[in-house]
C-alpha cells in the first residue's frame, strides 16, 4: 500500500471533483469527508470506486480533516481541497520527504489570479526562511503519529486550521519541510473575486491571531470565527 492517504473535506464540490479525481493516481488511498447536497459523494463513488472511503459527516473543515485523519490507515496523510489539481509525478516526487515529520508545498494557479498566487508563494518562501511554516491546507502532509502527538486539528476553528496545526507542530519541536518541487494548482478562485488585498489581509490577520492564541488568553469567539471567509 502507498504510505500516504489523501484526506479531502467536501461540501457541494460536484463542479470541481471530477477534475480533482482525474489527477489523483489510483494507487493513492483517498478519504472523502462529505456533507454535500449536490451529489458530490455520488460523483466520487462513480468515478473512483477503488481505494476510496467516503465518510458522511458535517461540521467545519477542521472537524472533517480530523475525522479523515482518524480514519487514515497509512503512516502519512495529505491535506488538500477539491479545487486542486496534482501535476504528473507529484506522488512519486514526494517520497523523499517521507523521511521527516511533515512537508508542505506551493499552491499555484491553474489559470487566473496568477499575481495573487505568486505573492502567496513568495510569502511562504520568506516565512520559511524565517523558520515559520507558512502552510496551505491544500498541500500539506504530516505523519499521523505526529498529528496525534499535538492533539490533532483544532476542531473549534472555522478556518485557518492548517496554520494553527503547523504552528503547534513547530512549537512542539516537529519540523515541516518546505517542498518547492511539489506544487499543486488551484482551479476555483471564488474567494479572490472579493479582491486580492482582502484575501491577503485576511490571511495575515488571521495568522497573527492564530499565533497569538498559542501564547495569550484571547477571546475564543475571535479566534474561532472565520471573519466572513465562508460568505
């Protein structure tokens, strides 16, 4: 069995899921945690009946990622999203990174808003050089035992569960490796239509709050809110 399972939370992703599945090799296990009413789970069952587990479950993305992690039977799990495409050879190239605690790679554009994605990746590179794991939940892998060691995902968060997890892993002494040769490509830019500046400001502000929450008694309503991200 391949040593890594892809964990995919979904909600009404029927318009994205076919393209996602087309880039996922058959030999890679997939766990889908779904509460859609647009037939997403049925599309997955039809197009990828093999090596796939579908868990019906609602709640936040953090809760779904945690449920998927708990159901994972491989030593590693890869967090991603339904609007992602894996380039050819991605899953063969990741094997050298399986010697560490975890890794994360760039999220690029499959078309549109290229400037935003270049800025986002540049920010990841800068923060990585400063010792800060600037992860994206669309392209982040971790050993299951390492995830368990820090208590898993914070299921109270409604967004930025990836940032929270990465910072807690780093604080606990685990090392997440930057993998620049493992990009993924994003196809759905709906949240960027509000404006790139809004999105970048949201990421930076939320990241600061998540970081401070590790050391200060911040109001949990402030920490756990998505600040309008899902509107």
